[in-house]
């Protein structure tokens, strides 16, 4: 199901030796001044080209991390990490065929299906998350998209979490007209809807919804005044050219996502991608670094797949500009480092969780 050849690889595209775009010329030179790089990104900002993004990926590793860390420090405290806790509020029985997902009804993964959680369970989860140091509760519902009868329940969940003093994020699939506005009125802060991969590689991963469907939902979220959480997955059998295309698409949205989760595939037995070969860990770090440079003000989240990462690899990811994690021992249906492990790692690095900020979006009506 997954491509074996590296079609469309950036290495197969003829490159001109002269007349490169300004940023591509700048990043050709390993010892370019970072002040010049920052100035170029600020004063010459426009839609990023494929060539410019590919040039960043091709930088020597030390130069790429140096640029990413410098950009990161211009916009964020490099010693602080935002922590979100992820809660599955409706598990399994999803009609979609996402090739990586344990919750698809099309695959035998051994997952036990669960209906929508009640409000008491959501409130208890919010209280545990806040007590542990999380500043946001992200709620995930496994379905193609909420039916009208489901929206009321989701609104109540959002209000319940807000009452506990946490930011709220919801991932519930494709939205219909008016649903984003209802969720915004309930006080929702973020809506998550990942692009997963490049448009070129997308049909190798998902066939039951189109790339345009995903982009349409993101537009509805923006129009409703919600913050966008949108990223992708590294390790879906894609090429580096696909990662270039994905990050270019994210950065060139009408407004870059405020939160950009970068996931590392967790192969799930029973799914079509269960035997997919992993991506070089340093390529994961490169992806995070390029995301940081392209989207300086965004929170770049080191998301799923951390449980299999060494402390050293996670430290490199933070150095590359990751400044958000999912916090808690379970991410929907996959494992995650324990809270004690995360506290110990941050302590070793001289880092800490970002303090919670007062919730600014209140329910209306």
C-alpha cells in the first residue's frame, strides 16, 4: 500500500546553480550570519517555495539546528515546554481508512470500542491533567465527523473543561457548516485536524476523505475564530520530498497553525502500516527544525512516538525548536512516556513546563 520508491525526490529535481530565491541562496552557505537569516525571513516573507524548504532540509545538521534554535529564541523561551494531555472521548469504530490508525473499523487491531464519555469522566480527567501540570486538555473523538446530535455533547465537554481552568482542544474529524461556530461559542480554544502527509502521498495513506476535505475543515476553523492545531506524521512511507511539501503547505496556509504536532509513526499491528520501516531519527529532528524556521511563532509539538525515543533524541528535538509535548501515559490508544519520566528528563535538561495562562476564550450565550 505504501510506495517503495522515492518518487519525486528533491534529489531528482534539477537545481539551478544561479538565480536561486533569496532564502535558498542564503542557506546554501553553512556559515551565513543568523542575523541575516532572521532579517531575510522577516523582510522577505512571502509564500515559501519548494526549493527554499528543500534547501533548509539539505543544510548540514549543525547549521540547521543553529538556525532553528536562533529563530526559536526570538519567539519563545527555550527552557519552557507547553504540556497538553490527550483524552479519548470516543474510541474506535471509525469509518475512515487511515492506514496508520488503530481506531479504524476496517482493521483488526484488538481495540475495544467505547462510546462518548460522560461529563463526570471528562471533568475527572481535566482535574488530573491540571494537577499534573498540563495547561491544555485535548479531546479526541474517533469518527469521520460529528453528527448534529453529537455537537451538543461536545459543547458540554468543552464547557466542563473550561470550568476547571484548562485550555481546550478538540479533534473530531471533518466539520460541517456552523459546527465550528458552535464549538467556538462553547469556549473551545483549539481545533485539531492534521494533514498527515503531503498531498502527493496522501492517497497512499487515506482514501475515504480528500486533502481538500481537510483543508476545508481548517478554513471553517479559522473563520470561526478558533486556533488551529495541524501537523503531520513522519514515517508513513513518504519521501523527504513529501515532508518538504507537507511543511510548505502548513507554512503557506492563510495563517500558520498556532500548534504544529509532529508525530513519529507508531506502527500498530493489524493496520496496513504495521511493518513500515522507521525513518532515520535525525530526519525527525530535521523535520522539527524546518517546521520551527518556517513557522517561528507556532508551538511545535513533539507528539506521538516519544515512547520509543531516547532521552538524547528528545533533547535534540527540543534543541531543534520543539516546545510542546503530550503529557500523560497514553495518547488515545498508544503509549507515551510516564509523567515521572518527563519531569526527570526536563530536570536533566534544565527545562520546565510552561506555566498555565488564564483561559482567554469564554463560553458565549
